[in-house]
């Protein structure tokens, strides 16, 4: 089996005992890398002091995996990561064209850092290595590697949605992104919709029938495209949640207010996740259901993210204000409608909270997949499962047919869905849960990883 080389913006380094950090994808990739004596390359997370340039590579070994990390200069980080990746590609690919802040400097910084990654990686790879590149930060990497003479098999997986043609075309030089993808051997998306959007973008560029039976011909290259919906480590989540359910501390939230049912939301603080509209919907739900006042609570866990970007800071303020308003207007001495935690909680605690919550509220405005939806289902008590209320605009909606699907732009419909979930009888809750857990057990994150690599090996 060829050696596997994974490249991603950030590298999930093992802890001091050599165990991979929590998170299904890091564990699955680490397992594949261990089996194939692999190499994982990316940004170290450190920024160079003063005017020092990015690089060089520093190496580490742990549990049969080799890690190659580079520091980035402040300018590179600003242009590439905070700039083009997260102020242009992230908003546009999530249909927030209004938030995109394109500049030539950001675009060229993005290309510069991809070129740097290629230059640093090239001496580390052997002819028969298989390279797997992750996510929107690194779309041009294969092109840069090919320019350096790299003939290896290179795969790319996009963790976020691929947008419709008219949305993509708002990015100046969008054609470079399409050309960049054509330099891979396999390009993977979460859903059919992403793949057909990609095909439509190529068609609109004048390529007739660009993808046939998963084979794409574009820009003088032939490569494969496919759908690989990412999963979670389902067995591990089930185990964690079951263990947490037996721990006394985690039973507390439901016992604090006797009879109070919890709806849970767990999202990085990001405008794609629909947190503000969810709070509005929960407020409507309470105001139109008097008997639920004091008896239902939204537990919203929202770790901060990308705080260097103004849109994220503004959103942090906005969410806090909305929560304050609802709590101020409806809360009582013993009960607050929204319990908001603006930081991360530990994995066991999270699994226990999912299990304790009667409703999982996962209502992104747009999401590549959304792992929280899958984790919520995996964490449920098979004898008394909660109900998932899921945005139809999350990739996960394609697989989780047992959820109540909602339009996250429609607060009244979301309020009705919360009510329906809370009223749902046990038989129906079990039926819906069973319709989802089977799929999650079968198509877990290990299967996702193996399927993608099989596709790439076969290319
Ligand atoms: C991108 C795509 C795609 C969150 N808060 C806590 C915590 N989390 C964990 C969740 C989950 C992960 O973070 C978030 O994953 P999502 O999939 O929901 O969203 P993104 O971060 O936007 O991920 C997405 C994904 O890539 C994979 O391809 O599904 O569409 O946007 O695992 O559990 N974990 C802990 N404490 C927290 O407070 N321990």
C-alpha cells in the first residue's frame, strides 16, 4: 500500500501520550495515516515574529505518523487564512456574498501560501505516495505541486458546500478555482447537490457534459469526482453518551428545574450556523405556547471562532444581545429560556448533554454536512430518544430522514417544529431514531476515509 500524505490548513497533533486529539475526522485520518506510515503536513498554528517569512518545515514523529509543520508570517496568515479563505471563500461558498471582502492582495496571498506549501512538501514526497488535500484553504495546491513536477495521485475533499454557478461567479478569478480542482485525480464533495453545482459551474464555462459516470474532463485533464458524505465515530459517541448518562453531574441540568425539557444547539460561533434565527424561533415558540414557559429551555453551546474577523465579532455581540433580550423579557428567578455558553465544553460532557436534551436543534442556513446533527442522534438513549430538528440546508439532511426538516429562514415553521418535537410520542421518536442510527453506524467516519482513499488508489 502506498504511503499516505495528508495536507490540511491545521494539523491535528497527538497529545503527549501520542493519542489523536478528540474529533472523529482527526481520529479517522490518524488511523489511516498510522496504517500507511503516513505524513501529515500543514500550518503549525504559530505566527512568525516581525517581518520573518513563513517556513521552514519542522518535523515530529508520533505513533508511526510523521508530522511536517510550518509557521506562517503575519502577512501570509492575514492574506491567505483570514483573508481569501475566510473572508471570500467561506462566505461565498455559504451563500453570504454580501460578506465577501475580496482584494487582489488576499487572492495573491492565497496563491502564495499554496505555492509555499507545495515547495515545502515536494522534497518530502516519494513517487508512489498518495496525497490527500483537505478543504477550501488549499484548492490550488495540486496545481502548484504539478508545476513542480509532481505526478503523484492527489485527492481533494471539500468540507464545505460547493455553491451554485451564479454564486461562485461573484468571486473574481473564480476560473482559477475550477482549474485548480482539475489538477487533482479525485475531487470529493459531501452531497449530490455540491457535485451537481460543480458540474453546472463547468457547464457554464462552456464545457458540454463535463462529468459522465463520475469522470470529469475539463481544462485538458481527466479526473474523477464523487460524493463522500462524512460520518462520525458513531460507536465512540454512543459509548461516551451512555457513560455520561450514568454520571451524576450530567444529570443535573434536567434536575435543576424539575420537568424542564431541553432543546440543545451546538455550533461554532459562525454566521452560517443560523444561531440568531434559532433564538428568534425559540422566542416565538415560547410566546405562542404559554404552557411551555418555565418548562422548556434552549441550551446553546457556542465556542468562539475566527475572532480576528469583524463579522464574527459583530455576531458574537449580536447573539449575546439577543439572548439577553429573551432572557430579560421571559426569564424568571428560577428559569432562563436560553442558557448560553460562549465557550467549548469537553467531549464527554457534550455527549451527555446531547443525550439529556429532548430536542436537537441543528438549523444552519447552509452547511457542508454538520456533524452535530449526527452526534446528537448517536448520543440518544435507544429506549427514549430525543428528536432532531434539522435544517434542510445542511448536507446531513440528505441522510437523516428521521429528523423533522425545517427551513431555517422561517421562524414560525421552526417554532412549530420545536413544539412537534416536544409533543412527539415515544413510538414515533423510536421509529425516527432507528431510521437514522443504522445509517450512522454503517457509514461512519472510518468508512468515509476508506471509501475516499479506495477511490483515490483506484484512480
Ligand atoms: C466543517 C463544515 C462539516 C462544537 N462545539 C463543541 C464541540 N464542537 C464540535 C462538534 C462537531 C464539530 O465541533 C463541528 O462540526 P460541524 O460539522 O458541525 O461544523 P464545522 O466546524 O463548520 O465543520 C461542516 C465538517 O467540516 C466536516 O466535514 O460537517 O459542514 O462546515 O464535531 O461536536 N466539541 C466539543 N465542545 C464544544 O463546545 N467537545
